[in-house]
């Protein structure tokens, strides 16, 4: 899957959207697999996350989103 994304990004010069693709692909895994996302899940990578009630958001998701926004801003300013 990652190799296909790299080929797509190279062919269409969309490198800045790779963090967003990783984020959406991983979120769709958790939504459609039926498993629950928790602090012990592999995606947390030991960084923890924000939890409230039945919702848990790993810091990994926040970091990917910030990197994607930064790349979009960098491309816009160029």
C-alpha cells in the first residue's frame, strides 16, 4: 500500500499529501475493522494521546495533521 502511494505521489507530484493519506488510511482501518482505538494500540507508538469519554485520539494523528498543514503552507508560500 505504501509503495502504491509513493508511485502515485511521484507520478502526480503530490508529495505534500502523503501525511494526510497516512492519517486517513489509518483512521479508516480503525473505523472499518471494528477494533477499538486505545492508548495501548500500536498507532500510539508510546506517545499516548488525548482521551475523553469513548473517544481516543493518538498524538500520532495530531502530528501527522500538523505536518500535512505545514507542508501545505510551505507549498502555498512558495
